[in-house]
């Protein structure tokens, strides 16, 4: 017998973040966990905004316009799902078709999303994030995007931090690479890379500490990482993920993080801030970023808030 799903999570069973949230959702609510990788393993039918899914275990659920389902989009597909695809190949066409079906479901079926797929896609763009921050009075580092290294020198005083405008990771054959933020001296050769691909060039600010700030609806949590003896991009330090400490977010950071999330129309955000001598700056907004590496008080609270929103439409 087909029954309506009350909770929908777009993600993969192997993702610990999706699993942590679903662990708090009672099975009698028939939660549906699905992504572009799982869809091909199910029998499904999408018609007039009604999606019926028959899973491999025999369970049948549906989501349809007018129902009361709530949903959270963690990831459309696993990170390596499109790895090795050749543009315009048969495999690329097939996987694009599965993504098209999934995004059609997200746009057409009757689910109240914590953040919609279109809002997530728009908010992934760092320049869109900075524009939103500016509109709500949140400071970001002085920024320029140009392939003219001389213009970058004259526009940004002091040392420059270069960040990828596009994806921050890629594969070269079987070898994975992460593109970390890199310091470029005004007279250094690194600025020549601006001609190779679009990069964000920012005035380098010297942080006292890094903050990871998480928002769920109207709630906010923060954890702090000392910047002492760390690279400009803390992710390049293997010990950093285990070194965050729970803090009460400063009022201007908490208010700014919530204001930016609201301006971007995001129900969940994972934000990176720094605390400099002259106060806080927003560096990045990840609309579906990680939180489980943070101290238990933060990580457990975020997991509980996401599950609570899916169950009741409220938090706390």
C-alpha cells in the first residue's frame, strides 16, 4: 500500500550528516531518503506533480502537491557521482537526465523545503553571497575578480588572498586535489594565475580566530578555532577540524549570520567567519555544509534542530 511521506531528505545513505538527522525521525513517518544515485534503483512514476516511489525493500511512498511533507536537501548526489564523466558522452547524458528528474521532483512535488533547490544553487555563488551580505550590512573582505594582475595590485592594498571562484576541488586522473586559499604578495608570481581562470582576489585580513557558524531557521550556533600558527585556509591544517571550541556567537556575528541566511532565503547555512582586530568578517556561506566535526554541543544541537524542523516545522 502506498502512503504519503511526511519527511523527505535528499541525500545518500552513506552520508553521515543525512544519517544523523534521519536517526531522529520515527520510521512510522515513512521518511524518504533519495538522490540521483538512488533513483535508478527504484520503481517510480512522476505525473502531475505526484511522485510514487517503490523502493527495493518493497516500501511504497508518495509525495504530491497539497500534502504536508517537509524536506531538507543535503546533496543531490554523492560527491564522486559524476567523477570521470566525459562531456557529451552517453554516461554524461544519462546522469544529467537523472539529475533533471530529481530537480523536477524538487520543484514540482508538494514538499515544504527548508531551502529550495533554486535558492541553494543561487547561494552557492560566493559573489552572490557577498552582495547579500552587503545588503544587510555584514562586512566581507574587500574583493575583486579580474584577470588583470596589475588592477588587482592597485585595487587591493597589502597582501592578497586568492580563492577559487568555481569548484574548490578536482581530480587529475585518480589523484584528488583541493584548491585552498593562497596568499599572494603584491610583487609575487601568484598573481599571474589570475589570467588562467577566474579567481576571487581579496585583501588579506589577519584573523585572531576562525568561526564556523551554523544557522537552522532562526537558531544559530558557533564554534571557534584559534588562528595562531595556522595557514590562511584552516582546512589545510589536518588538526584543525578537531580543534574547534564551542562558543556563544558574538551578537553581531549571530545577527549577521541570520540576516545573511534570510537574505539568501536559506533555512540552513554553514558559514565561515573570522574575528580580526577590527571585528568580524563573513568569508563564505555553504548552503549545505558540514557540521558533525564540530564539538558535540554544536553538532548535536544542529542535528536535533534539523530533525525537529522536519518533524514539526519548528526548531528547538
